[in-house]
């Protein structure tokens, strides 16, 4: 794998180096987003969460086109509030007829290509913000390894089909410090996006290997008129992301299904998610099953300004001795500013 990556990097370097110096110097542009939320939630166990949540990032992006037509650029994403790593993602990219190469701290190919059920509210049921408001297991059908220092390659989009693969040599290298004791992470996926006579289709198959196991999943959406219907499923193996001597987490199966409807500046969605987590691992920290529903609304107030709301319900039944079941509901509303 390393030899392949070195050879690919060398080819890109030669292609870039073959260009004259007439291209313009990269100028970084400022963008990003700010999300501010207010909400209430009621749950059987656990302390009440803060009634206010926020998420803000400032993005610096820039690119230039070389004389040979190859595009080279950089992306730096700065966290607006954090007690840990201030930089969220930072990577360079090279685009051309060969596809795209990315090098730096970024999400995996599986994360980028994975398709899940439509959802427009701020809470959601799949890798959303449910745990910001209540104590529950977080459903995730595309549980990728997150931002890691990695190399990624995406093929050109060929008739709607695209594939990608990522490689990170150390799962502990997501921060600025050097790490030498993590696992290699290999991530891959393929997706298709097409439109036939006003009916749009999307389908994906993605997966990742880390430690002694894998996770993998599929997803699909169909759009017709103002409706989009979709679903996804993911499986995490018992020993995924676990090295020798580490505690097993148990098998996990999760899926979501949902529908959204667009009308002028407004979109609404109704999405259901379910997961059986921590099964089959004798040393699993916790196991059980959870169901959750989210009714979401997104309304565009103006350029870059969207009002979003969610009404959600969840039921988390825990099998592990000493752990309590939890269920509840809540409502969240707020504004998203994109700049």
C-alpha cells in the first residue's frame, strides 16, 4: 500500500512540476458557518443538557490552475470553539483528468461517498446531534475514522460513478503530535448519482478496515418531484478498530430510513433510525438497542441564512447490567449562517 501511495504521489508531483510558473499565486478566501441552537429535552435518566448549543468553523480555501490545466489548492478549517485541537481539517488537493488526490488531515473516502437517509433538522437520527441534548447511543451507519492524516484518491466522475480510497498509516495521528502506536486505516467506497426523466438516484457502498476488523455499509436515495426517499445500513464488526489486547466493543448493526419534501424555500423531513449495539462482545462496555425519530424543518430566510428546527423522540434499551434504560423527547430550533 505504501509503495502504491508513494508512486501515485510521485506521478502527481511530476505532473505539477512540469508546469510553467505563469499560474497565479494561491489566494485564500474566508468562509465557514455558524450554528446557534436553543432547545429543551426531557429524559428518564441523566442530567439535563445545556439549553443552548453552538458549532462554528472558519474555513480558509484557495486554489490555482497551472498552465498544464492541473488545479492545486488548500483547505484549512478552524474550529470556533474547542478545548482540544483548534484545527479541524487541513489538506491540499490536486485535481485533473486523472481524478483528485488529497493529502493531509481530512475525512476518509468512505465518509465522503456514503449516502444516508434524507434529514434536514438540526438533531437528526444518524450521526447527528442527539447526544448534545440527551444521554443515548449515537446511531451511525457510516462510522468512519474521522479526521486523520491520510492520503486519498478519488476517480473522475464517469457517468455518475465515482470511487475513492484512503490510507492513514497511524490512527493516532489525527492531532499535531507524532504518533507511532496506532493502526493503519484503509477506507474505500463507490457511489453512483444519476437522473433519468426527472427521477434521481443515488447509491453507495463504503467500508473501512482498522485494527483487526472492518465496518461496511450501503445506502440509497430516490428523488421524484419534490420528494426524496432514502435509507442506509451499516455493520461494525466486533473487533473493528481494536488492536491486540484491547477491549472488544461488540457487533453493531444500524439503519435509517426517511423522506423529505421541498416546497419553495422550505424543506421538511421525517426520519427513523435504529441500532443494535455492543452485541457478541463478551467484554463490550455496553450493549442494547435504540430507536429514534426526528421531524425536521429547514427554511431559507435569505442568502446564507437558514432557520432549522427538530422535534425528536428516542428509546434506548440497555442490556448491560448496572446500566439504565433511557427514553425521552425534545425540540430544538436555531439559525445556520453560511459565509
